[in-house]
C-alpha cells in the first residue's frame, strides 16, 4: 500500500477530507474525514529498516450516527487489506460523533 493509494481510497468516500486538520481549524459541514499517520513501527533486519509499517488513523465526523457511511468505510478498509480497530466518541462541545479507525499497513 502506498500513501497515494490510501488517499485514493479516502477520496472514494466522496466526503470532504484533510490530512491532520483543516486549514485555520475551520472544518466543513459534516460528514467529513480527517486522517493521519501518527507513527511507524518498522520491521528491522540486517541493521536496517526492512519494511515501513505505518499506522493510519482515519476519523469520521458526523452530526448524527450514520451506520451506512461507517459500513462503506469498513468495506473499503477490508477491501484494501486493512485490519482495523474501531472506537467511537461523542464530542459534546461540537455536537459531533467521532468514529476512529486505527490500522497499520506496510508501505510499499
């Protein structure tokens, strides 16, 4: 998987998205996606970084619970070969649901 393939997958959702945060912290009207790569935990061999193992955080923000959209994202992650963990939170100050998918992939 490459970074551009991850971006293509996210573009396929048809939602506004950005890496890490929207400019000037002004988000579009939900639903939207924020994603980032918070860490790498590489495989090491022969005193070198043999394979880059990248963590992907993909956050879906919605005003109301949207099971269909979550299923669409989960289907795309599964098709992409991602094994993921899913958590959910409600951000009271912003009246938003945040569904976070955390996964790792080997960067090609």
